[in-house]
C-alpha cells in the first residue's frame, strides 16, 4: 500500500489476516488491522479471499473431493516406507 499515513503497513497486516478471520487476534491487533483493511484494497482482497476459502470448507465443498484409490494406495505406501 502506498498511503504512508496508514498506521499499519501491508507487511504487518497480511500475516494477521488468517488469525483475524479466525477470531484469534487481540482487540489491540484487530483495531489497526480493521483500519488498514478499510484503507487498503489489496489487503482487503486478501481478507475477502480468506473468507471465501473458509466458506468453501465450512459448506462441505472440500468433502466432495475424491482421491483416486490408486493415489490413496501410493501415498499410503510412501508414508509407510518413511516410518
């Protein structure tokens, strides 16, 4: 973000977004992050993408993904050989 008047910069904001979306940041961290997200379209987009991905998982879309049996056997065999 090029606006130098914004208290929080993108480099500090982006790593906080996943924890913010999970409700795992303190209010002391959340308040400046919210202000940054309001001012920065790029970081706001990162947060929106995170929300979309979270909804995808919560709606069970991920449960519809089927792993081919041959791939399941291959991965299982590889894991067993490493232990």
